[in-house]
């Protein structure tokens, strides 16, 4: 089993490696920018209700109409600001707590990439390339790269720097709490805050209770997955500093196994949201 998982991992490595020395972006960076822009477009135009992860528009997410029926949406700068909150909110919070500079302050290339792609994707003729609304087939296909990107965020780019006690990673000690909470903070709270806590992609942002904090909100995939995957990864990989138990798997095997778990969760969510209704 572990040998099979190790054999799969080499196919993941090129996805998070820079395309070229002069193009400092990995394929997953570009895909992530396009995917997030796609979701923001659906939310901003009222096609998708972020609070219900459903393909049915809600009253809060409906695009307002003014004049002769022309739809009004949030301005491009407001949407880019919302994108940056989703991207860097958790990192900025941790940087503030630990008095370390966030990555966007040192090199803003990722933030610029996401904003540029969003502008091109939603304010030019390229907008025609965005599907009109999410469908079961589309979401099932995109669950694969979505799962790979989410897993890498919750493991390689958060847990491993802590476990290796990298001095440049927020200057935090490796403890059970940091190994679980740091990935969670990077992945979950500020996305929930941007989409449903402040409605940043609405023409008139307003404060509301994030969906994850509402009754039954903990059942949402984005609420429990960022807590489960780091614990699963540490258990498969351990023992490591801060996590005294484990199966002793290699990093590659553990990441591949976690990717399978995330993929199963995302496929299940797609089937639940967009599959046939009883």
C-alpha cells in the first residue's frame, strides 16, 4: 500500500514546482487563481450562494439590479480585496501574532497573479470562458486539482515547516496545537469571513454569521477538513517534533494518502450539492 502511494507522489511534484526560472509560478498557482476567480464570479453575479454551497441563488447573494434592469455587482477593486483576504488573511493574522512579516509584504507576486487573472477573467472577453453555473460534471472534474491544492496547503506548506522547525515559518514551536491550528487558520476562517461573514463580493458588504458558525455549519467540508487532514498527516508521518505518535510513513506517502481523503470529501460534496435530487 505504502509503495503504491509513494509511486503516485512524483506525479504531484511538478504541479507545485515553478514552471520556469523566469516564471516563478507553479501550475497549481495559476489553476488556483482561475478557480477562485471562477467562484467569486458566480458569487458576485448571484449564481452561487456561498452560504449554502448550492447551485441555487439566495436572497443575500442575488445581484442587485438598477436602471433598466442592468445588474450591479461589486467593483473590481472590492473583489480583488476580497480575493486577498481569502489568500492572505490567515497568514497575516499569524504574522501579526508572531511579529513576522507576511509573504505578501516581502514579495507580492502571488497576490498580483490572483488579482490580474481575476481582472482578465471577469472584466474582459475571457469572461465567456467561465461556465454559466456550476454543474455536477464540472465540479467532479475540478475536485481532483482542488483536492491536490488543498492537501498541499494543509500538509507540505503548513505542517512540514512546523515539524521541521523552520525558523522562517512564523517562529512558532512545533506542538500538537500549532500543528493542527496553523493549517486550519491558513485555510478556513478568512475564506468564511470574506464569503459569508462580511459578504465582500456583494455590492453592499454586510456583517453576518459565517455559515460554518451557524447551526449544523460544522458539517460543511470546509469546516472540519482543515482540522482532520493535519491530524491525519501527522499521524501517518509521525513521530515528528510536537507529535509523538505515528506510523512512520514517508512524506510522499502521507501526502498522497491525505490527497485521497480530501478528494473523497470533495467528490462527496459535489454529488450532494449538484447530483440528482430525490
